[in-house]
C-alpha cells in the first residue's frame, strides 16, 4: 500500500528518485511546480505581457516618462488599495458589492462635517472611518448570522448606502456635490498622509541631472514626488501578504473561505474572522474616498460607481477564486497594476478608450478560466 | 492481543452508561474499557447507537446514567472541549479539512504555532512544516512536500492527516468515526495500518465501523451494539469473525436479500419481457449471492 503511494508520486514527477542525484532533481521539480501553482502567477505573467505590449505600441508616446509612470501607478494604487482588501475578503469566502457605495458615502462623510459643520478635516476623516467600520460590521454580522450569500446582503447595501448618501447630501446641502475642501485641508496635520507626495528630493535631483522633464522654469520637475496612494498601496499590500501567509489570522482567512464548517470544528472563530474582513473592506473604501476627496477638493455622491466590480476583477485576475479559500494579496496588486497600465496605455496609444471595457471583460474571462483550472488541479485527488 | 492491559487503570472506561432523550432510550447499560495500546471495535448497524455512544464519549452528550472514567477518575464532560482537554479526540467522517489548504496549514488550523510578540506574532512556518512532515512520517506516509494542498491527497491519506493531527495535539484516546467507510480497499488499508501504528505507540483507539472485515484484523476487543443495547463485549480470543458477523445479523439479512432478488429474477424470466432490466437484476442477484458466499466461507 505504501509502495503504491510511492509509485504514484514517482510517476507524477516523471523521474523515479533512485539515489542522491535523483533526489536533488526531485527537489527542483517541486520548486518549479510550487512556483507554477502560486495564485499570483497569472497576474504576474499578465503584467509582464501588458508592459511589453505597451512598450512596443506606445513606447515613445510618453507613457513611460516619469509623469506617465506616476500616472498609471496612481490609477493602479488607488484601485489596488481596494483590491487588496477585496482579495482578503474573497479568500475568506465573501463578496462586498457595497464597496463602491461606501466610497461615495465616505467621501460625503468627510466633506459635509468639514464644509457644513466646520469640523477640522482630521476629525471628519476619523468620523468617516468610524462609520465605515460600523457599515462593515453590519454587512458582516448580517451575512454570517443569517447564512445568506454576502452577494445579496451587500447588493442590498449597494443601494441602501448610495440612496442614503444622495438623499442626505441633497437634504443638507441642496446639491449632490460638496466642494471647498482644498482650503480646509490646507495645514491640516492628517491630510498630508492621504494627499501628499514623498521622495520629492529624488525627483528634484533627477531633474537637476537632466534625467526627467522639468517645468518651464528648468528647475522644478514635472513630477514632484510619489503620490501617497502609491505608498499606501505598497504598505497595505505588504501587511496583507504578511497577515495572509505568516499569521494565525491569515490561516483562519483561508480556513473560513475554504470550508467554514471544518474551520469551526477545529476552533477557528469564523464569525469574528469574516466580520473583521468586511470591516477592512469598508475601511479600504474609505481610504480610497479620502485620497480622492482630498485630491479633488470635493466629494461627489456618485463617486466609486462600479468600483466594487473593478476591485473584484483585479482580485480575480490576481488569482482569487470566486468560491473562496484561495488567492493572494500580491496577485490582487498585480491585477490592479494591469488595470492601471492598460487604462492609461490605451489613452497613450490614442485608441478610443471605449475599448478598455472590452479588454476588461476578456481579461476577467481568461482569469476565471485559468483559476478554475488551477482549482480543479488542486482539489483533485490522485 | 498480548498487550491487553498494562497494569494501570484503563485509559477510558464506561460503567453501565445510558443516555435518554426525553422518553427515548438511545443507549442503555453500556460497559466497556479501553487500555493503552488497545483497539476497541465498536460494531453495529445503522441506528444501533454507535453515534450516540461516541458523542457521549466526546462530550457532545452527557450520559443520563452510569459513569465514564478516564484513567480511573470519574469525569463528566459537558462539551467537546472538556473531552479534548482530557485527551479524547474524535475524528469525524467529514474530517474538518480544507482541501485547498496545504497539509501544514490544515494540520495546525486553529492552533497555529506562533513566535514573536503582540501584533508581530507570526506563524513559525519552518517549525510547522517540519512537524507536519515528521508526524506524517511517523505513521508511514511520506509527505514529500507539506505545502501541497490536502485536496491532492487520497481519501485514506486525508484521514491519516486528521488522525495525525489529533495525536500530535495530545490525544490519548482516538475515537474514529467510520474512518474506512467512504474508502476503497487500498485506501482503507492505509488507515487500518495507521490504527495499528497508533496502537503500537500506546494510544487507545475506539474504531467505529459496520465492516467486520476492517475491524477484525486490528481490534483487540469488540463491542457490539443493537438498538442502543450492548449485544456483547468480547476479547478477540473469545470470539471468531464468523460469530461477530452472525451477531451483527448482517449475514442473515444478506441471505434474505439474495433470496428475494433471485425471486425477482425468476419472475422476470417467466414474463420474458423487459429483458435488459431482468438481465441486470439477475446479474446483481448473482453478484450478491457470490458476495454472501464469500462472506460466509472465505471471510478474508
């Protein structure tokens, strides 16, 4: 019996390990195989492909100038902040379709207290995060306690939140947009964390060396730093990956998404894990909203429309299974980068941007087919 | 078996245990004990009370009469955690495994070995991989790569991961709920071999099954249940495989079924119609008859 097992394994690696030399080869095979079965493989390959494609097609159009790079990085980073949280939630086996509406709501929650009530910006930012955590908690607790699919529960909140946002904003301000935040955020101690730039001196130095474009004065570089959204994107991605792969909580995320009854049987606090994931997603939506609102200086009740789907697409391209239990935060980051590169790349190539949506749909389909294949391979017993 | 009884108190003992749900008597007058290094086979048909018995042992149900003793001390489990803390681990049929997760991650699911402090606590992956590989090695399964998904393992191997996990986390008594019922012959023998290994390591094993052929080779003692009562509690030396079979009434009922099916086959031949269906049924009756004969004459 044990022998039968051995032959199975040997057959799988196509080279029986007779002695030490064979053993070494076996190790290498398993390393390649391990790499091949990483969830983010597809997204990394996709990223390389789109970079090569646009380098050829739009290489001399300024897409890969400092400004072009910062532009597509910013698009990628903002979506990536959402996609990272969504990937954790999807690995945990749930969806959050209220994400886009939460963005709209959070923007208004920052703007109205600041503009209408005269709150300092930092206070209204805290307020928006607090409300978001409550919304995430409600989403989570309803989903877990009722056992209903989160797809339906959060679809309800997609409408509830958007409706409340538009209704209250119009009630209070008489309009659906709140502007005038630029002046108010000036000098606020918290705002630069969301809306500043870092490493400005590097860019000045590069401009001084003549390596990047400058404004007309010949001194000030056209790009004056790396936007904070990119910093958030990288930091959150690193934290999410560490949590997922190296902490108990990460193991529990995989467990509750893979099989919540099994997880419960071995003592994993299923409800707590799922609720925390919903709260993280809502917080990510708020972070996204704060960055955009401070950047634009105004909040729009329609902000974040369809972002829930874009984030899901990025997570799926990054290797998340729709059924939960499998995926990666790094993958979602690459998914978001593909998104940013293509969205900006299409603009630089001069192709009508309408085609972007076609590309998105096709990418999604390919990613899902690929993931499905991986899942089948992983759950099939020998 | 030679190593029955090691002088000390039995690992687990039931004295006249009964369980009533309202007016329904689910279990009555059950007496048995399991010593270290001993396998007790708990046999019985569906509805015989096997599930109630193991749930009583694992703390899901509290007995309404009698005593449960663990290493000579009377205990009263009111929830599964108590039983687990006393070293009684139950491996249920559904295994509590997540197919998409690695062997290591499943092995330590819910009980991850951490290092570091406060918010920087992280899983000691190297340690976890090593332990998972070692523990699987101890039961004779060579896991080449503990990071491979449990979904790629066979049913028998998965069962072994679940058992190895229970043993690693301090089980002294293993209760295995139908560990071989969903498995093919080859797979079942992987699990049976592991039961023998666990026994050799000094664990007590309670092995629930309705398959005498799986139970007889590894068990030292047999507890037969029917309708909530004990049909007998035997040492292996006192009872033959045939007697066990006979007592389970499985033999008799199989005979009756065969006779009935032959009756059908004859009736269909008479009418001459529905040839395909009749042929299929005749073939099935034939197979069953052979099976029954095999069971009676060549129990191996």
